[in-house]
């Protein structure tokens, strides 16, 4: 598989966020890490906000693949949404770190600043809406679909914040209650 310049830039952004945090997330640093000029980066991403929106869209694509794989293996959208991130898994631990960095970075984006930040907000809304659409299509009762969505969001937020997970047996019963 050929890596595009756009992919290299997003890879560099991910690495910077994971290794150095949001304080080092400048266009210059991302360009240098990707091995492109700042002008080359700006050709693909017109601003820092466009770069962040690109990363959100990449994360959305990854989540879509995970969801599709889970459903292909016999799981449901709701089961995928309600799973507890496994911090013992290297891939999931890296994903959690990336989301933590993204959240920290997103807090620096002023959603009222202008049309460029709309791209970040829109990418986030598209990600969340794609998951919501899957739950709504799978679950007949929209209130139950919202409950699954809110519980799943809360479980993931606990993991992002590094809080201890809910008691596994109790959570299993929560999931059973929501799914049946």
C-alpha cells in the first residue's frame, strides 16, 4: 500500500500528539515530522483546524472499520458501542492516548472563531452521527438507542479520563439490560 503525503502528514500529527502532546502540535512541527515543507502541509490542510478535522475523519474511518469487523464477526452495533476499551491491548491503549490528545487539542479550538473551526466541529458531528445512525437503524426504540449511545459515551469517557471502570459484573448486567 502506498502512503500518500496526506497520510504521512496525519501519521506525523498522530505521533506528535502521542509523543509530545498538544503543546508541540504546530504546523511547523507536523510538517517537519512528515518530511514536507510547511507549504506542502498547507497544500493538503489549509489550516491547523483543517489538519485536526482530517485527523478526526481518519479516526472516524478507523472506527468504521472496527465496527464493520465486529458486525461481520456476528456482533451488533450496540455491542460494539458498549464495549469497554481494553487498555491492556496495545492498539486500544494507543487509540485511547490519541483520543486523549485529540480532546486536549479540541479544547483549544474556538468553535465560534470562524468557518475553519466549523470543519473540526463538522468532522466531530459526522463521526458521532455515523455511530448514532447505526444504533438507530439497529434498535427500534429511539429512546433505547439513545440510552445505549449515552452509556457507551460515558464508558469511553471514563477510559479517556483514566478513571477506574465500572465493576465488570455490574456493567455486564447494564449491557444485558440495554440489549434485551
